[in-house]
C-alpha cells in the first residue's frame, strides 16, 4: 500500500468533485435528506467550484492518493472566521479553517487519514498559521474521535446548512 499526499492542481478539479460526491454524505447525520445532500454537492462541491477553489489564493487543497488513485482530500481556508460564533470560540491566531477532510468510505482504516492530516497541518504552518479550526457535525462520533486524536479540542458550537436543513456542529481547534 502506497499513500502519497500532494497539493492539488487545477487539473485535479474533476477528480476532487468525484471524491466530494462520494464522501460528503459520510459526514452528514443520519436522516439528512438525500435531496439536501445532492443540492449541497451540486452547489458547493461541483467540478466548477473545485476549479475556483484551486486557483483561490486563500485556499489550499491536499489530495491523498492510495495505490495511485484518489482516495481523500482536505481543504484549508486562510483568514479570519466569518461567523461570529466561530470567531468568538477561536483562541489561537492567526488561524486557518480546515474546511474539508474526507477519505473514501472503503478506504477508512487504510492508513490514509493520518498522513493526510499531517500534510495539511504542515501546509497550514507553512503559511504562518498558529492555530487551526474546523466544524464537525455533533453526531459524527467517528470524525470527532479522529480530530481529538489529531490534537483538536471542542471549543464552541456553530450551525451549518445542508440545502435547507440546519445542522449543529462542534467547533474544534488546535495550536500548530
């Protein structure tokens, strides 16, 4: 098994959109309407949107490849949090948001998530961030355990929209 992590390039947009479509629902709480998930993927995780993200200087996307095929990705968003509840919860600055952390479901447990997280934290440090934060659905126990194992602590709460549905997230943060 070979895992490689690299900075995604604009040519990776189609592959990232496929990964996002295959993994986003894994992070949603049970009962999230399929049409809400589909709407979120279409508006936020499309190939076109990834094309925009990949040329945005405030974003950094890391792509994990497992035995030569795309298996996961992360997205950092540099800058101060926009939401007041997040800004109030974050204590370490300058900060960066870990906006997306996804690994294909059939690759969970294959040793991809830890090196992907390590490479992403390194990328944040390289851009002079002192802290990193993320939002995770409060019902996603598996992800919360992974983030805690990666050094994150719950520091607050926020809401997150999936289509027309309001979800409740923990805000987690760690120093870099």
